[in-house]
C-alpha cells in the first residue's frame, strides 16, 4: 500500500488557502473524501493543468471551489451531462465529476445511467451521505429503509438504490465503493478509478451528522460516532459474496465490483466522425 502525503503538502499544493475554511459542519465526511481525492490525484502524477473538476449542487459540491483546478459548478443533477460534453470536446483532459447521492441518484439519475452506458471517459465520485444534506435532510433514493428524516418523520418505507449495482448494470468499466473511515482503501480505490479507461465510478460513504446522524442516533449522531458505525458495519465485497442477503442488510459492502475494459465512447464516436468525413455510411 503506497504512502500518504502529508496534509500540509496537500494543502499547500492544491488548496486556495485564502478562502478557507470550508462551510462544512464539524465532523462532516466531505473533508475525508476531498483528502482521499487529492492524495489519489497526487499519486497518479496527473498534470493538475489537465484536470477539470465538475461539481453538482449540494454540500459535497463546495469541494471544488477550494481547490486549485479548473472547475465547473453546474446545475443540480447535470454533472454527468456537462462532464460528457467536456470530455467529448477535450478528450485530452482528465474530467472528474463530484456528485452527492441526491444529485447522482435522484434529479440526475437519468444522466448518470447514460454516462455509464456510453462508458464515457470520466471518473465520477459520489459522496453518499444517504440524505439531502444541503437542504436540511430530506430523504432521497439512497436513504435506507426505516430511516428518519425531515420528510419521513415516522420512518421511511421505500427501498434504496444500490448505486454500485446500478452502475455495473448500466455498463461502467470500473465500479467501487469505499468509506470516509477507511481512508487508505479509499485512496487506493480512487487511484485505480482515476487511471482506469472508460467510465469509472466511486461511491464514497460519508457521514452527515447534521442532517442524517441527529435523526438516526443508532448509526451515531456525531462525526466520530458515525465513523465508528462505518468501521463496525463494513464488509469486504469478497466476504460478502458468500453471505446471505439478510445478513448483509444494513451493512456497507466495500471494494471493487467491476473492473473491465469495454470500449470507451469518445474513441468509438471518433470512428463515426471519420466515416462521416469520408461519406461512408448509408
Ligand atoms: C433544480 C434544483 N432542484 C432542487 C434544488 C435544491 N437542492 C439543492 S441541494 C439539494 C440536495 C442535495 O443533496 P445531495 O446531492 O445528496 O448533496 P449533499 O448536500 O447531501 O452533499 C437540493 C434538492 C436545486 N438547487 N436545484
Ligand atoms: S449538512 Fe451534512 S453534508 Fe452538509 S456540511 Fe453539514 S455535515 Fe456535511
Ligand atoms: Mg447527500
């Protein structure tokens, strides 16, 4: 396992320190996600001038504002659409989309599915805190059944999406899940995702003590309590494979769900463009 880069170095190289601190609540998991991403970018050796971050609307979306990369902060849920457009126009760039669970699975669910289906060469990182954090804690498509939220004060009866399973089924080349507690694993997964051709998808389970934890104390109310819950309820995908569904209910399964090499959309589309230039077709 590769080493971690000192936070002071990360801060110096990648943060616009003059506008710190971030607006995140104490104990929020988005800081760990940001640290993981920067550590992973640093390891890949990618040229920062060739990286563009696309963020959606939500607490997680604040991350890109503080980082020394070109970025686009776009309409809620349209993160994959803008990332797709940019990658098609500038295939030389490394395009990284950052989304919340609401941004990715609710308002932008359709966009995400089709970006994965096309296998566009974008890395998408979803901060899944199981809730709409930014708007005060409404439930969304990844909120677990039985959860209490501002819009399910008597308990939620809807089953949640498994975002990783959805991405595997849709056609993404690389799909993995990590948590904000398991930092070293998260950095490794992000590094693998960032360097994988085609659509790579990383779901990061993050803690939101303010909008989720306070209403669901059995999973921890504060940041550290929620991290302890993550630690005690995480199962590696290899171990989960042999476990019955009932035992996995309420657990977080982490690791790599798919790692394959289907053709990436950009170069395939380029072939169509060349055929059209030559007039070869119908
Ligand atoms: C078109 C549109 N609809 C609704 C909103 C209101 N809104 C802002 S953030 C948000 C939810 C964000 O949740 P999530 O993506 O999970 O991010 P988090 O805040 O949890 O990081 C909503 C519904 C909006 N900004 N734009
Ligand atoms: S509301 Fe939740 S997700 Fe948003 S900054 Fe606070 S802890 Fe983080
Ligand atoms: Mg959320």
